[in-house]
C-alpha cells in the first residue's frame, strides 16, 4: 500500500501539532527583542534629557503674559510690573504697517500700565497742567522728569505724543472705537489731535487696530477656551465621572446579562440617534422665521465664535443629513448581519464568563489611563517649554529711511551706539522671541523628537495593556479546571511576564506603529504648507499617500494586537508571533470575517451609546436649554468647549472599558483556533474550550474542516466538553488506586475533577 502523502495547507503555514506538555501561557520563557529594548531605553533617556533641557531654557510666561518693548511680562506676580497687567501702545497707528503681519510686532514703543487711558490728551497740553501731567506720566517710560522739555521727551521716546480713550481687550489697550451716524468715532469724537499739530480722523485708527488684533486673534480664541476650561473644569470632571460610572455599569451588566444588554444597546443607539435627528429637525424648523438664518456656511466663513453657526439653518440641515446617514448605515448593518448577531452575542456571553474569573481585568484600564495621562502630560509640558525657550530679540524701528532698519540691536547701550547716531529717530524695540545658538537652531528637531517619543510611549502603554489582558484571558482558556488551574492573580502575573520578558517586543511593535503615525503627521504638515500652491497632481498624490498610510496604520494595529496575544501565550519574539498570528487568522478567515468583526461592531455600538447619552446631557446642561440648569450652568464664551471635551473624554473612557471585552473576545478566538488545530475532541486529545464556545464557533468552521468530537457518544461528549480530560489520565487513575480520600491518604486531584470522574464511572457499565 503506497505511503499516504501529508496534507497540503497552502501558503498559510501548517496547523499546530498536538503537544501533551502544552498547558497555556508558557512560564519558562526568555527575553525577546533585546536590541529594541535597549534602543527604547536609550530613547527614553534622551527624552528625559530633552525635557530637562527644555525646562531649563523655556519660560511658559511668554504664552500667558503680554510683553512690553523691553521683553518684560505685564502683570507677572512677584515683579515690579505685577500691578500693571495691560499693554499700552504709544502710537497704535504704526500698527497699520504691513510689517506687523510679517514680524508679529507693532513698530512702536509698548509699556505695561495699570489701566488704559480714558480721555483725550496731548503731551503739549498736559505739560502745562500739573495734574494732567501727573496723569500723563502713567503712560510714559522710566527716566522722565519734570525738568525735561517736551521736545526732548518726544525725541527720546519717553512718552506718547497723545492719549486716546481706550478699552482693555486681551490684556491690551485699544482705542475705544464706536460709530455715530455711520461715522467712526473714538471717545465719541470723529477727529483728534495727534500731539504734533495734526488733526486726524478717528477712522485712521481702524487699520492699526485691525492689524494689531490679527496678530493676537489666535491667542484670543485660545485664551477664551482656556477661560472656559477654568470656569467649567469641575462640571467637565463630573461629566467624565458619569461616563466612567455608566461604562462600568454597562460592563457589569454585560457580565450577568450579556444577551439582554446587547439588545438594549442596539435599541438605545437607534433611539438616541433618532432623537438627535428629531432635535436637529425641530431647530431647523424653528429658525425658519429668524432673520439672517438663511445665510449659507460658505458666506459666513470661518468664525472664532462657533455658536454663530448654531443660528444658521444650514448647520442643522447638515447635522440632520449626517445623523440620518449614520442611522441608516447602522440599521442596514444590523439587517445584513442579523444571522450572525445571535452567534456574536453568544461569543460575548462566553467573554463575560471569562471576565467573571478575571474580574480585576475590568479595572486594568484605569492603570492604562494613568500611564497615558503621564505620557500626555510630559509631552504637553515639554512642548510648551520647548516653544518658549527662545530669547527676546530686539530690532531697530524707524519711521524714516534708515540703513540699519530691522537690524538686531541691544536696548541697554543703543542710545550710545553708531546706529542711533546714524538714525537719531530710530528706536530699539522688542520684536519677538528667537535665538541663534545651536540649541535654538535645532528646536524644530527637538519638537519632532518630542512628538515621535510621545507616539512611541503612548503606543507602548497601549501594547502593554493588550499583552497583559491577553495573557490573563489565555490563562483562563487553557486552564484544565477553572479556576483551580489558573494563577491566583492572572492580571498581575501576565503584567509581570510582559514587563520582565517582553519589553523589547512591546517596544518593537509600538515603534513600527509610531513610524507610520509620524509619517502621517508629516504628510498632513506638508499638505498644510502646500495649501494654495499645489496643482491637481500634487493634491491627488498627497491624498493617495494619506489614504495608503491610514490603511497601513489600521493593518499594523490589527497585526500587533494579535501578535501580542501570541507573545503572551508562547513567549516568542515579535516577528515570529506576528507571522504565527497572521497565518492562524488566514487559516480561519471565514470565522474572522463573520464573528470577530461582528462582535467588534456590537461593542462599538456600546461606545456610541455611552457617548450619545453623556453628550446629550452635556449639551442640555451647558447650553442652558433646560430651565432647571439655567442658574447652575457656568457662563461661557463657547459652550461647545466643555461639550466636546466631555464627548471625547466619554468615548476614551468607554473605549478603555469595552477594550477589555474586545481583548477577551480576540484572545478567546485565537485560543479557540489553536485548540481546534492541536486537539480533536477525543479522550486522548480533548478540547480545552467549553461546550458552549464549541457550539458557537464550530458552526462557522471553514469548508472541509471536520470535527472528530462529533463522532463520540453524546453523553461522553457533554461530559468531556464541560470538563475536558487531560492526556495525563494515567496519573488520575493512579491517584484513584493509591488513595481513598481520607485524611491519611487524600486525593491529589482537585475536588471538581474528582466529581467529574465519579460521575463518569457511574455512567459506565460494569466490566
């Protein structure tokens, strides 16, 4: 008889062979990917060095306080300018120069003052009146005395030639412009004396004010957003706590009522989105009679105050269309996957049973959140200090033609310098923060390094959580008798193994993902820089590159996740584990498509539900739509700031908790596929899966796959699937023969295993 040829499995590798010694996650393992571990440690040490360097050179006060012409901070506590928080411009009309928009600095003297001037006054008139001159001195530089002539005061730029009524705006004094009968006024006057014998119109101030405000417009919005956070942070924190409690409640209910909770989530998601469509429709109809509500978004343009868009009908129409599309897509997916929903729900039930044995896994996301918060905080603080680690740069400004105009200068000795002699009317004023040292030349590179290490560390923390949970749930799956054969603390045991043996593997996987993410950031940066200058081909090329790298990032995340599961079980390096996981999934592609992804979709609906519930509550609270909260809600510049913060935070919290279920499902799925390949369900090679999990997943086995366990008698199969027997059956028989369960001769096996064997012995016919 010719020898039988071994089966051919194609390009997806060969299934795993039966191993009598395999009992789940391997404990005797060695360190993996040591080179990448060393590289990761070196980069972390470099990251700490960059942070220390940035903290020693940076000064966050440059972001908070306005800066006068000497580079001093207005209103800074503990300085002589502590009581002078406002910045005053000597001649605001000089801000009309186009150079303001290029150099981000108005070419006029700027000083810190206690309050803005509230009346018209010229230096010439105030000089002749003692009380007026004492008031005028509040807006002059140091070094002024009563004996100096007016011409000398103006020559040395000690005082402004005139004062105009001004109002504080973003810590700066701007002329109090108004309108009377269609004519621009300042302090209710249409004209004013510039202090040099010229009568000017109030509208001449408009250009200077406009350019000065353009420079600080972005900062103004940022300060308002920061102010909103300071007024609403405790309410935001309360919203996030509510999201945390709801997420925890959903997870606990899923543990005990998995089937009911999944259907509740599906129905409530549809209802919440339906309510959103109804609310947007009502707002769209209510704005029909409002004047100006028919303005299009294109005509409105980009507005700093986003609440303006909520008074436009087209905004609510866009919301209606978006929500309707989302609702339709979800309903169609549910209809299309209706035959798989029951199987996915059963798989979630099995995951709930596993989580019941590993309850500490539910609280592991809190540890991940804490680590991620540390990574984000370090990155943000380092970024701020790096961006503010420049030195004040002073430049020469002159109304007249000067060969030294825009050159760098030193204010301390400028009055005696050659440049001042050549240009008597010139001034040495603070221009911006910069530097020409080696450190300042490489600031952009250091910021890039900061962003890259942020991605690497954040991905490392996420990978650590995935491998830790995978090891814990794999311990559950491969336990012969649960929970007797499981570690006492499966999560802590898995965490210890991951950090001790596989730090290099975690660093390797997160490094690959970080490189792809940083390339995506660079593509976005290039796209932003080339806006308005690129041709159609460049746009198409950038769009294709961004799309390709987005797909690559998703694939790497999927591959890394499954590779970490294999590392947690077998303790091999990243490349080997990724290859094994990929081939295992390819050999079970049908199951992956119809079960694993359907389960992810159901868990995603749970996240949407939590975000929708908390988001609706935050909208009604912060917008003041509910009368009961009108006096409780804080007064904000942009009420969308806390709403958006709560919504994003709620999604992250829900994602953290539901990721435990997702990781459990993925781990059980891979272990199931391995179990099918290692064992055949016979007495010599029993399955480790439960009977329910076997029934769930065996319905979706690939074509041609046989299941030898179905050849056994039903009673034997039921007993075996509930408590699968290990191959070491001779040891159990020997235990029964040697001992009798008494105090002198106790059984070595567990009580649960003894009950199973006794039950089976009673059912067998006497020999």
